[in-house]
């Protein structure tokens, strides 16, 4: 079981993600903005963050850069989940430090599989 943080300002999408990841056996916390995400990571240990791009205040890539700058953010998997689908957006997401990038609309099953793959690599130290 992994600890996951879901960061999305759309409550319906957030609830769907939380439901799917909890069904896969993970402990999941959800927040709706970047400030809350950074506070959560500073106060708790997470294995994976599912991060939207378009959020109130800080953007997903900015949050990702800030997470990577934290000591606890070095060993954290980040899956960017966003409607930003242009090639330049995907590139920017990875440059910000995302480990994977999934475009909305998305399959909850694919999200779960990608999360498991990231966690497997994390466990192996890859």
C-alpha cells in the first residue's frame, strides 16, 4: 500500500481519482490547490503525487518544481494529469520534474496502472 496525494481543483475528477486509487489499496489524500499540496508534502510522507496542471494560484509545473526542491520531494513520484495535450506542454511537464504525464480525459484504469508502474520503479530505485 502506498501513500498518495491527489491535487486537482475539480472535485468530481478528484473524487474519481481518489476512488480508483483507494480501490487499488492505497491511502489517498486529496487537495484542491498548490498551496495545500505543498503543505501536505511538508507535513506527511507520500510515495506518489497525482498533479493537475491548471490549478488556482500555482500551476502544476510550478508545484512540481517546488516539490523537487524539497528534501522529501526527491524520492516522490509525480504523475502529471492534465488536459494540456500539446507536445510542448508534455515537454514542459517533464522538464518541471514529472515522472509521467497522462492527458485528460483519461481512463481511471490506465491511471491506476501508471501509478503502479511508477511505484514499482520507485521501490527498485530506478
